């Protein structure tokens, strides 16, 4: 009986040691965009939209460029 208890505790300890932690799973998530990807943001009341680019960390960053949404030269929105 004691051997089975020790064996069960050992198996539980080994399984817990190799289980990924929440921070590990959070750190290794898929990025939301690919680096270099561009998209237009929400247009303002005059129809101008900011252009956003994807950084190396997978996050979208606003650039200093704007585009008129009525033209066909804006990058597509996601």
C-alpha cells in the first residue's frame, strides 16, 4: 500500500514538473500578424484612416502615414 502511494506521488510530481506553466503558454502564443504586414485603421469623420504596420513582436503599430479610405490605395483592413 505504501509503495503504491509513493509511486502515485512520484508520478504526480514528475507530471507536474513537465507540465507547461501558464506563463510559458502565454509567451509562446501565435502572433496576431506577420512582421511587415500593413493595414488601415478606423477612418475618422473626414474619411482619413491611419496606416498601421506589424512589428517584429507580432503587434500592430500606427505609423505617421494616413490614407483616404475613398481611394483604392489604402491597405485592406483586417
